């Protein structure tokens, strides 16, 4: 019966908005986690129907001594009606529900007749229909095999490779190569790979297409001296993608501040055989950019916590009631945005950094364009000479760009990438890329920084100081030459 108590407790905590489904399920004992998460999700899908049935059958009134909460009744009645019964030894709680078994089944039939449906599944709440338009994306872990070997593997499993851009909703056997991401395959949304050997051995990673964009845009170095930071790594999809793009060469520092998520990250990286990754359980904001360890870092990926408003293939929306306080929502977005901005500004302080990718799975301009435009105006961007990478370096073929009306300079929107759920066959996503521009012309425009260097010498901000030193050396060379 403990398993039902655990599932009911997750539902109780969801009701009182104490976390997301994913977050709350991660607190359940590992041995029961899979089972509990399946029961919670199924119960949520049928919640309105189950609540009606329990009401009509008067279950809570007649068994109020045994059934202490509606959520406990929901999970038990779910298993009586839609599974093979309650999976627990005999006892007073089980008996309290089973006494009403005939009545419960009767109420279920009445609802089906009333709604004119034949199958139980037709009573499930519609999951977000935009999710049904998202193919099952499978990223090939090129550290372990190549795309041709992967294609052969799936063909041997009975799939047919088609030269198409989208998977037909009627054909579950077709698969295709993605047009934008080289190591990505598309399958029908209903295909599950959880039991596939290639998934279990880390040879494929189940990752939404949009979530593959940041690593590709960052374009990390492939060199034994390459040094890259993934500042917000767990669970590690983008880290393993970066590691693959770096061909396991150089060093990829994978930072993650949350201890539990850090442990998930390490498991993921070892499964994917990422050998060039140094996982670090630390808060990126507390890392000293001048620390020798990171002095050679040229590329930083920032995929910080966000509202997640772009994710459509998860069930959290089932528990988001309409009365969700708009104000609290706005406040939360602004809090997230100021944290996100801090992360970008911190990344800009690393002395050798040349390229910073900032991404979110949010569709809110507050967390996307607004954060980018604030970052561009920040002291860190001005003194470090950061600007947006041009469209030609940021998935040039991708049609949907940033919202120009949300940028100070509308032309900057072309540098940004957006994905819209329901329209782009992906979750909602946003990608931007800052690059350090050290041209002489730009330097000339920063007279103030020059003055600061003259006045402060060694203590002036390092990137500008380095540039100025380089400039001085070049001038001296020219004079000598
Ligand atoms: C959106 S998730 C990252 C997903 C990851 N990039 C992936 O593709 O698998 C954000 C992660 O950043 C972590 N995080 C948030 N703030 C952080 C900080 N200041 N330093 C390090 N990690 C942080 C969170 O704990 C969370 O695991």
C-alpha cells in the first residue's frame, strides 16, 4: 500500500503547488520511482473522470474513515478501473475501495455512454495537441558510432529511412535525417526507445531538436588545448552533445550547482562515454573567472533554469489551474530574467572567452530578447567588446528568428533563434550567441575603457587590458619593422 501512499502524496504536493511533476517524482524512493510516476501521470490524465466517478459512487462519504484523502482514492480507483486491480496485500483500505467495485464500474460505464465513447482511453484528458506534432528525436552519440551505423541499426529493426522533412502521422515505421542537425534522426512521436539497446548503452540520446541547437551554435573547438564551460549542465544532454562535437578532445568543464542533479549528470556522462568532461559541483556565479583553471576557456554554454514555458510534451500543465495568479507569474519571470542576466554577465568576465551561447526553453520575451538586450548594454559587454554573432553563425538556415519588436535595435533579431511549439515541430526554445569583437575600430569607440586602463593599469578589466597590450605591442612592432 506504501506505493499508493507515495503516489497520493505526490498528487497532494502538486495540488498545493510544491513542485513540478518531474521534481516531485524525483523525491520518491528510486525502487518505486518508475511505477509511481506512471500511476501519477495516468491518474492525472483521468482525474476529472475519476473524480466524477468517486463523487457519484459516494465513496468519500461512505469510506471517510479509511480513505483519508481524495488523492488516495483517485490512485486506488484508477487501478481498480483501468488496471488489474489494487496491487497491494489485503487490508482495510483496499477493502474500503473494493466494497464499491461494482458501483464504480457502473459509474464508469454511465460516463462512457453519456460521452458516446467506446474505449477507456477516450476518456483521458487531451494531452497538449502540440506535443503530438513533435517527432521523437534521436540524437546519435557520435562518440560511440556514426550516423550511417545508426541508420543501419534502425533499418535492421524494421524502420525505413525516408528522404522527408517531416514524419507522416500515419506511418510509424518511417524515419528520416534532420535537415538542420547533422546527427539527429526523426521518428514517429509514438515510438519509444526506452527499451532499445542503443538507448540503454548511451549510443543514442533522446533529445528534442531545439535543445540540440545551443551546442551546434557554440561550435566548440576540436583541439587538445580546447577549453569550454557548460555552466548549467544537468541532466547533461547538451554537455554530452558538446563533448561529441569536441570529439572528446580538450577539456569541457561541466558545472552544476544542484547536488542531486550533479549525480544524474555524472551518470549520464559516463553512460555516453564523454571522456573530456570534468564535472564540477559548483555554482557558476561563485566561480572566479580569474581562476587559473578556467583562464584558457574560450567557449561558454549557458542554459540556465527558466520558466520552461516552451516545453509542451510534459504534463505539468495538467496541474496548472486557470486561477494561476498572473502577478506571481510575472514576478517569477522577472526574477528568473535577472538571474539569467547575471549568468551572462558573469560569463563575459572570463578573460579568454570568445563565444557565449545563452539559451532557454521559454517562449517569454522577458527571459529571451529582454535578457539579451540588457546583456548587450551591460558594462561587461561594453568593456569586453561583446556583440551578437551574425545570423550567418547562428543556424543561418533556420527561418524563425527573434522578435524584432522586443530588441532595442530591431536588426539584432536576425541573430537570434526562436522555436515555437506547434509550428516548428519542436518545443518552444530560444538561442542567442555573444561573440567578442576585438577589431581596432571597436576599440577606438571605447575611449573610456582606455582611460580606465591608463589609470588603473593591472587592475583594469582584464579583457580590455589584454587587447590594449596587444595593440601597443603591434604598434611597437610596426615602428621597429
Ligand atoms: C535548464 S537546466 C540545464 C539543462 C542542460 N543544459 C541539458 O541540456 O541537459 C538548468 C540547470 O542549471 C542548474 N543551475 C542553475 N543555476 C546554476 C548556477 N548558478 N550554477 C550552476 N548550475 C546552475 C540547475 O540546477 C539545472 O540543473
